[in-house]
């Protein structure tokens, strides 16, 4: 829900209304009886992954390096046709998990399948359907992008004619004759994305695909992930960048210290944790003063102020009451923005719970 305070064009009386993104509401000014219609701004639709067959199945994955348990009895499924995020802080076990899925490391225990093929008994067929982008992409420095792509086409047994179109797709056509050794990290990453698309695999596994890149390259790779998914591909990618996971993923698994903490859609994680929305209320002349009457209201979790902005974290059901109380107290409300809980809020709370916080 969105809470907005709007001004009557005739008598300048302020009216507070609440509605859903994209909803139209008929409004009648209480003071002068002027009628009007207000449309709430549209919000990005929440993606919902339908229940379906699994493209990647991970059950009971454990990997121990000497005295370090990098992954601890981890289990999750990635459904066909979805974008699935593996989220966790650095050192959480994300790269180890991905290497185990691809059978690039030996595990202490695991039952892993890709498109129904067991990686232990049918590993070649399992990996045949996967395009893999490692965390640290590396190519021969003395080759240019076209030579690099031709090399991988030969490895995959794919016609080399696809090389130039794929290079063009990731925006490297102007650098097609430059040596890869002279590329920036972002350009190498883009060439890696082009390389994993050879043969149009149905499953993509991308390890920190946007790590360390500037905004320009992040945008390009994000759009490419969306495009591949729209073409029907299943995508598993790991990240510690909360905003990218939130913007792209149908579902997310949060891991910490090798353990699965939670697996669900972002809205469901927020609902499970009962994270409350935050109101950002612009009040003329507030000057950083916190109204104690608001702090004492039932359902209000926290209140603080910066300049003329009052921040109130509270139950969704009492947002209108908070606004009404401020008006009763004589505060001049200029604008109201409702900030819904984000993946960052869920992530921080889950990690805090896992590590023994309150």
C-alpha cells in the first residue's frame, strides 16, 4: 500500500489517501466538496515463480576443507524457467556450492542433479546443458574476442558463425580485434557472458557475474540475464549485491557460513520476518524534533527525524492513524512516502538471527 497526502487544487486543503500501486481513487475534498481522481504511481510487479519441475536439485551438500566446513548439509531446488539467486556475504559458501553443482570439486556428501542427470553417474550429460561463468573469468591474453569465441565454438562443436552475433549482443563489436589482455575487467566479464551463450544452453550458472563492475557493465549484464530468461533459460546466479538479487530473482536462497538460512520469494521472506514498512513524512518546520506522541503509539516500532523528514517504522494497519495523529497535533505535512521492506532488511535480520542477534 502507498500513502499519499495531496492538496485540493481549489481550497489548498490537504487530504491523505491510501491505495495500491496503479489504483485510481475518487476523492472529495472535505472542506470545499471539490471532486477529483488520483492515480497511485505504478510499482514494479512482483515476480511469482510457479511450482514446477526442478532444473537443478541440491540435496545434503557438505564440503569440508580440513577444519573448515565450507558448506553444511545444504539443500535447495531451482525450478525450470526461473531466475534463482544464491545470496550471502563473502565467504558464505556460494562459490563452493556452485563448483560442487558442476562437479568441479569433490564433496563429502551430496545428491545433485541437473535436468534430471545425476552429476556423479551422468556428469558429462548433466554439464552439457549448462553455461557456466566463474567468479574470475580468464581467457588467453594473446587472442582477440573473435578468436576466443572460435576456440570455444570448436570445444563445443558449434558452428563458428555464431561468434560475431554473440560478441555484438554483449556490446563488444568495437573491440573485436583487440587483444583480450588489454581488456578491462568489465569487458572480460562481457566476453565471458558471450562465451557461456555458445550452444544456447537451457541452464546458466553464473558466479558473482556483476561483482566489482561499474554501473555501465552491471546494467548490460543485468539486461542480458533478463533476456536469456525471457528466452526460456533457467538461471542460477550467486551474489552479495542485494539490489541485483532483488531486481532479478523469482526466488532467493540466503546462506551464511555454509548453511541455508532461508529460501523463498523476497516478499515472502519479508512477511515471514514480519518486517514493517517505513513512512518518510515531510513536515514543514519539523527541524529534527521527534513527536513523543507518535513514539508512544501502539504498533510503532521506531521514530526518528532528520531535518524536516520524520521516519516512522510501524505496522501497516496504523499508517493512517499516524498521519491523522500528526495532523491533530498541528503538524504541516507536505508529503508522505511509504518504503516497503526490502531484501536488504530481510537479509540483515536473517544473518543477525543466525549469528545469535536479537
